[in-house]
């Protein structure tokens, strides 16, 4: 059965994920270290993990498998999930696959090195837009269909 795992810390698309999951009758696991309001939808399970670095990521990586969809902005988590056969989406709808995850990891590492070497380089990025939200919704619909196909359903 297809499931959706949401790396919920700083996730701007939880509501959209639940809406799409409800339409497809797919279980959703919203995983965080706390501070997330539980969703009343019976398809949604809020999972609160212990505090600590990457505990939520490990919880998701240990469970995600072929036929599942993972929503995260965390590239190392995405790499683990892609390796286990899961379909992975970023919050802006970009799919992370075996074809692009290596490049994403390398870019992430390069940017971390650049930030570390230049104390004036500030993080951040462009703001999350309505277009990102729309792309995400389209991508999640597509990935759920593909995930179900991966399971032969």
C-alpha cells in the first residue's frame, strides 16, 4: 500500500499533502521533533520523535520503501529514500530521482563549503510562491499514481 512520509519540520505543504492523500485514500505520516499540531484526518498519523539531529530523518528512512512517496527538503534523507526505491519530492514539486540525487548531494556539499568559507555569505533562498505550491500539487498527484504503479496496483 502506498504511503506518504512528510519530513514536517519547516514543511510548507502539509495541508496540500493531506488534501491529495485524502483524495487518493493514502496514509500520511507527518514526522517531526514536536511542535506540530495533529491533523484530525484519520489518514494522517502525527509521529513525534525524540529530539536530536536527524532523528526524524532516520525514522522516515528506516520505513520508506518502494511504492511510498517522501516529501522533504533534506537532500541526505532524499538520497537514502531514493536508494530504498521511494519516490521523493521537494516542497516546490521537484522530483529527486536516481538520475539527479548525486548532483543534488554534490551541490549541497559545495554550498555548505562556500558558506563555511565566507562568514558574510548568508543562507536563505527565494521565497516559497503560489507557483511552487501549484507545482507541488501537480507533482504529488503524479508521484502517487507512479508509486501505486510501482506496487502493481
